[in-house]
C-alpha cells in the first residue's frame, strides 16, 4: 500500500517556474515508477514525466520536454516536478502516481494513466497571463 500527497501548486504568472512535490508513505519507492500527469477541465489526463525510482531512468512527454525536470529526494521518499517557462495552457490539476515496474509488457506503459496503481489527490496550478 502506497499513499501519495502532492503539494506546491498555486497561482503563478506566465514565464514563472514552479516546483511541485509528491511525498510517498507506506512503502519505499523501490520497484515503482513515479509519474506526473495533469488534467485540465474537460480534458483527458495527460502524461508529463516519469522516473524509475531505483535506476533513475526518466521519460518526458514531447509536449513538455525542455521545460520539465523530475528530480527525486531519496532520503525523503519525495519526487518533484519542476516546470519552467509556465504558460496559461499549463493550468491544470497536477497529479503524481506510482506504478509497479514489474511484469510490464508495453514499452510505453508509464505514459498511460490507466497503468498506474496509486494516485495522489492532485494540486491545482493556475498560470495567469
């Protein structure tokens, strides 16, 4: 059992940077990939980035590559999402999720929301122009 709590969202201006956090409890991140998704009103949940906790391998969505990084703090069981050059279109609820890396048959499973086992409650990010 894993519990995830996102934090760090808020109201920011276009061009600003923001650092979101996802704190995990219940179990170690070992054996999991930690993903970040976002969902705007009326839109599908969109994959942003993921990190394989043990290996540190990272994958990024093409839509945000170059503006997003996903560092981790092993001592705090926390993964972050750093977003640069924020745009109004970045306005959404941002979620972190955990998915087991074992027995995966699809190369891109980490980019699919339905493949993750645990989800946080989300944190709102609003970007004003």
